[in-house]
């Protein structure tokens, strides 16, 4: 009868302990985006966005440059090593879930000149082990926190790769535009030189004034200045592209795009919440929220008692030959419960509660910024297309005006200043059109960058 009561009491004690553990252990909480869900973006195309979005431009040379940058760019290599360090921290924290096992060996010689024995030797060897029972999930929560931080670091690495790919494509587009600008300006210089030669011939016959020649010479020199600026811009962009590829700017890449990028059809934007699940910067912010939640769980668990077991196996002797003949074992349990810490532990819990809310708000802001980048890119591309259409119309009108004024001037019914102004406007509008076309391409790059998700790199595949 007493044996049954004792057994029931043991079961009751064990059950109470289990309930206590379940009640005190902190549970993982689901994290919902702290923003309002919207049905769709304001615009959407039909073209699918590939993970490696730059291949949409169908330019083999550009694809090669991006692949080179993804393997050689130093910012990406730095982000990769940061990821390796973060994963090592996970392995370090995971070690706390397993028992420790240490081996020790000691040899000591004591000499005493006044003793009749003269000296004594002592030898000892042993093994020691300790293990903390993770009653409240403190160690597990710390491991989870580091795993979430490692996932956030992986997303940061993917964000770095995405950013570098966008910079390479943008530099390539600017390089192509700079080359087109240089070719355009060289043509304008040739045109202005021909007009100047014509004016000089007519001046010899007394048909024009000398001031007209001076004004045309001024326009010619202004166009030559434009050429110098275009050449400088071309070299600067080549230097920029070299650095993005992990190469020295002194070793300037002799890459000259033969034409500007052509825009593919407008991509499908999908729904905003799909973007949240796709973008690596949003994933990073989400994992930091989860890591903060696990940090908080570990801090709460740190207020509860800790139960640690330790064991040792040792052998000692005053001679090396008898060292392993006699062994001593020990086993101990230690329960450590915090009683008074001056509010230190509760203050840490309060701090981490605030950190968790901070990460949650940062997560929400990252989502809103992602939505904004998509909407901004969409409206900018739409309005830029309208701007280009107006520029093309202006160029057509300016060319008509120039041809008419030039004819009137040759017939003696108009002054050359009007002709010169019209010619300058035509050439400036032509340069503005190239700049506007580049801006349109950059807006599309921004849209791809805003819509793109993570993609596998060669390092990830090797790993």
C-alpha cells in the first residue's frame, strides 16, 4: 500500500514538473506583417520576371559581365564571408545543447631539500563532463535566434548580389548612352563645321556679315566642349564598370556597347504580398523579427532555475607506472535559481521586448518601401514614355523650323541669329532625347530591381 502511494506521488511529481515546464517555456509566435494588405499594384504587364532578371534584355555580353561581377565583386565577397561567420555562430551556439567532455593530464614534481625523502612525484589523468538540462528552452531559443540571424544574413547576401547586378546593368546602359552621345556630338560637330565653311564662302562674296561667322564658330566650340564631356563620361563609366567587376580602374575595360538596351514588355507585377515573400531585403527584416522574438524567449527563460549535471573520472598516482590502476568517479547535480539580481534580468526582458517591437516596425517599413519602389518605378516609366514622345515631337518641329529659317536666311529674308538659335535647339533636343531614353531604361531597371527575388549564385551552388 505504501509502495503504491509512493509510486503515485512520484507520478504526480513528474506530471507537475512537466506542466511547469510547459507553462514556463516560451512559445514561438507567428509574425504578421504590420501593414494593410492591398489587392494589387496600380499597373501590371504580362511578361514573367525571371529570377536572373537581366537576361530579359537578351544581351549576351551584358549577361557575361553580370556573371563576372557576381563572382568577383568585393562587396559580394564581403557579404558572403559575413554569412559564413553567421553560420559559424549557429554552430557555436548549438554546442550548448550537447554535453561537454574534457580530458586532462597533470604531472608534478616537488623538491624539498630539508626533507629526508628529497622529492615527490604526482601524476593524474581524467575525464570530466557537464550538461545543462534545457528545462525552459533558454539554450534552444539562443540557437533559434542565431539561426534566424543567419537566415537574415543570407538574405542580405542575396540583396547584395541583386544590388550589384542592377549596378552592372545600369552602368552598361549608361555606357551605351555615353557612346551614343559621343557619336551624336561628333556628327553635330561635322554639321557645324560644314555650316561654318559655307558661311565663310558666302562672306567672301559679301553676302553675309562677319558676326554670323563668329556666332557659328561659337556654336562649333560649344559642340566640341560637349564632345570633351562625352569622352570624359565614357571613361568614367568604364572605370565604374571595372570596379564593379572587381578589377582595377587603371585596367580600363575596352567595352563599347554597339547599341542601347531595348526594353522588353512590361513585367507582371503580381500582388503585393507575393512581393513580400520574394524580396530578400523583406526576408531579412522578417528573420530579424523572429531572432528578436527568440532573444526575448531566452531572456525570459534566464529568470528560471538552471539544472546542470556533471561527472568525472580520474586516476592519480605518485608513479607513472601505477597511474591507471585506481580510478575515482564522481557525479553531481547542481540547481541554480536566481533570487535577487537587482532587477538586471527583468530589465533585460524589457529591453528585448522593445527590440522586438523595433524590429517589427522596421519589418513593416521595409515592406512599405518595397511597395513604394514598385509603384514609383511604374509611374515613372509611364510618364517617361510620355516625355520621350513629346521630345520626339519637339525635335520634328525644331527641325522644320530650322530648315525654314535657313531657307529664309539664304533668300535674304531672315537674320542668321534665328537660324543659329534653331540649329542649337535641334542639337540640344537630340542630346536630351538620348538622355531621356537612358532614364527610361534606368526606370525599368529599377522596376526589375524592385520586383526581383533572390537567385542562386555560383558560391551558393558550390556550398
